[in-house]
């Protein structure tokens, strides 16, 4: 298995674990779809969360010490948010 495949497997496993905390029965993306309650499409709301991860990564790249989440964890989350955003984007037929 390549390094890339190992990362994808890790992302899948992390996503599966986190959905137990954030998803809803029948809708694993309920937490990011909730942005629709504010008039924001789910895929755009997901990008907002991805942007939060980017801000953390930018801070780390500038040398700031991240306290609550590692760079690696932020990168894994960023991959996941990008994939979720794509699923939600495809659902609306863009």
C-alpha cells in the first residue's frame, strides 16, 4: 500500500469515527448541511469549516505553536472537508 493510500485509509477511518459525534442517523453530513439554516448552501458551509483549518495551517506555517490540534490533524480534517464539500456540491447538480 502506498503512502497516499495509507493517508486515504486514515481519512476514511477518522471520518467514520467523527460522524458518530457530528452526523445524524440517515445523514452523515447533517452538521455541515445545517449552514442551510442560515441561507448558505451546505457545500459552501463546508468550505467555511475548511477555511478555518487553512487559517490554523497558515498560523503553523508562520511558526505559531498549535495548542489544541496538530498540523497533521488539521490536514486530515482539510482533506475530509474537501471531500464532503464535493459530495454536497454534486448533490445540488452544479
